[in-house]
């Protein structure tokens, strides 16, 4: 399944609860997308999330239903890391 990096910009600091994450995951499952992990900016107003999804439209649909932004969606391919060049 294709992977995507999603940039999300929030007006307020992001604070998630266990219940909130469970709801996000439920909606994501219904839309056929999987949240793998996220990085949160120091000010808690921006995230960079890695998702698996069939296409960007599925990500946008899940974002609308979860009431979260999906400002930038970029399909990513292979992985690289410094240990590959050691």
C-alpha cells in the first residue's frame, strides 16, 4: 500500500486523549487508511504524520471526518538512513 507524509497545521496546541485516538483510528479504518506514526512540533501546533492509504483522497476523507487538517500530502517511496552508507 502507498505511504504518505501528511503535514497538519493546527490553530491551537494539539492535545490528544486515548479516546480521541481511538475515534481517529476507527474513522481511519472505515476510510481504509492507517496511521503509522507522527512527529509533533515543539509548539504542538504542527504534525508530520506517516500514513498508509490507497490514495490521497482517502486521507482527505478521513481528515474531514476526524475534523483535522491535511494541509500537505506527499507520497513517499523507499526508506534511507545513515547506516545504509556506513
